């Protein structure tokens, strides 16, 4: 059924709104964001957004720039590709990993230069404990967008899970150099550093 639907939608040329799931990530910080002087983020180039993310003074400020960056990263410029990505995210959220992989294979086939297609497939492989495949897709993601903090953090998690603690530390540090307020990377890094320090005593 999914393969038929994918072939059908690939022929469409209608402009379909992108459903990225970013709104859910924004909701936790909504109240704090209201107190920040408004900047028209959509008018800023991506490089400037990353620059601001790297120097964000607090989590609320950081969340606004992170949300806009994620919105850009989730946009391929193609209505068909973006719709397929939204379907893959929906399948991931419902833990239909095989369906998500089928859809993401089509996303990558349609647009092999779309970094988020590779990143989402890396995430599905990670959830399925297919670490080798996940690492390969992360490498593609970072080749296309080296500042992809989510891919770097995911790489750190894989390295941690397979016992490569020192390499994992490097990956988390790289993610935090781009996004210093990235909570999961910060917590993972602190835990690993404490573990390594304890082992060295």
C-alpha cells in the first residue's frame, strides 16, 4: 500500500504544506519565547541562524533559532519530497519502522542531496539497532550539512552504545560546538566524561 501511495504522490505537482513535527518541539519553550524581543528569523540566512545558535545566551533564545534551523533542514524545496518526509516522520512516530524506511528510500532516491532524508533514515536504522547502516547514513548527512547537530549527537549515541566512549565524547563536543544548549548531547557528554574520569582513577 505504501509503495503504491509513494508512486502516486510522486506524480503530483500540487503545493503541499510541509508537516515537519517541529511545532511539537517548540511547544515546551513557547511561554519563555514570548518574552524575547522578536527577530524575523525567516529573513535570516541559514549561516546567520547557526551563528546565533552558537552564541545563544539561554535555552529560550536557543530554542527559537533551533526551531527555524530545523524548519529549513526539513524543507527540500520539493512539495513531493516534503510530503514523503512528513509521511516517514508519521510512520516513525507510530513505530512503523519498516514503512518509514520504505518511504525514506524514496525520499533519498528523489533527492539524494537532501540531508534530512539521510538523517531521518539514519534515525530509523538507529532505532532498529542497525548501527552500521545508521553510521553510513549519518556520514551522508554530514557530508551534505556538516553543521547538522542532530546527526552529530546521534553519531555520539551510537559510539557510546558500542563502547567507543572517547570517540563518542568527540562527537558530542562537535554537536555542542554548533548547538551549545543541545540538552541530550550535554547530558550524554557529562555522563561519559564522568565515566572516563572514574575509570582513570
